[in-house]
C-alpha cells in the first residue's frame, strides 16, 4: 500500500491495535460513511481491499453530502472540521453493542481535551445523550453509528467535529447552537492527529478493555460525569406518548434512565431525549 503524506502522518500517530488499520485520506468525498459502506459491501474502496484484520479509517478534507443522525444532513465546510469514519468488524458476541455510540463519544471528548491541552489550551466538553459533543451548551460535533450484517458484519462510526469555524461561519439555522474548537479557545489543532487520537482511544476501549462485552463501573461513572443530559429536564417518547421528566443516569447498556413527572422511572433506549427550556 502506497501512503499519501496525510495517510503517513496519521499512521505515525496511531498506536497499539490502531496501527493495523488501513488509512484512507481523501481530498473530497460525498461521505466517509459511503466509502466505509463500499468497503463492507463490495470488498474494496478507494483502490484498497477490505481486510477484517486491518479495518479502514477514512478521513476527508471535505464532505459534500455528510450524513447525520435520523436521516439528517451534516454540515461539513472544507478544512473547517474533522470528517471521518472508522469500521469496526463485529463477532456477534458484543452483548453491550448499544454502548458503542457512547464509547465513541467519550473517546472524542477525551481526545479533544487532551489534544487541546497539549497545545496549551484548557477545554472542558460534555456529551449530550446519545451522540453529540457539547461545549458550554453548544454542539461541537456529532457521532453516527450504522450497522451492516451482510456480506460483512461491522459497525461504521462516523464522526464530525467543528474545528476551525469562526463566529458567523455556520449556516443561520444552526449558528446560535453550534461551536467550534477554535471558538472555544483552541486553535491550530491538527485534524489528522485528532483523528488518530480518537481512534487510539476507541480501539483501546473496544479491543483491549473489551467494553462491548463487559463495561466496568469506572466507564459508566465517567459517562455520567461527562453527561450534558443527566440532571436536566427532558422530553422523551414512551409507548407512543411524549412525556416529560428528569434524566437521572446513563445505564451500563448505554440507555438513559428518566423519571417522568408522575414519578415513574423509564429506560429510554432509542430515539432522542430533547431538552425542555
């Protein structure tokens, strides 16, 4: 495999299990998720064969049709953010697979905070359940996890993080609730290094710590401490009804425990828990 300069740089940052990954860096693509899907469905993409032992990590300078959650589009301005997808082959024995989105989220938070800290900036981030990265009440990034069962069984984890946007760069419809790492006080963060640091942490959680089969109390405690949702008043769906309550905790399954206004405890496992102002 011949590596481009960007790909070589990412490989140099990768550690442990992550060094086995096939790295693809693209100037522009519709969606890194689409490239990941091509690997899994057709067995090759971007001139590389899919190898389960060397799952792909795809990074792009630009996405023209970024995929968001629940069929939404994801805003991706060229060279202003980190746009990436990592493939995670699955065995079918991952009892806590529903934790994967949160594992990706906490890995992003840890990697952003540490990368910023190494550049002399202090950034404190939180996670809005189940898939958004927040800085002081504004969204800095998001995660989308999609599963494929045939012909290859794998998860595709798409990650988008706002890095270099200035105030006024975002579209009008999201400018009041979006933020970038630059706006939060951390400039000149390398998207390639950040991508590698995220995958180093996430691969460690999945392959070394084995959290998809046996999450520990320390992990769940950290997810709760870093939660933007826990303790807030939320709206949520239960048996076809829209209810209101207080988010109490994130469970070891990745579900959100919410106590509704009538005192009942609910386990929210899918969809979205919205905030009530």
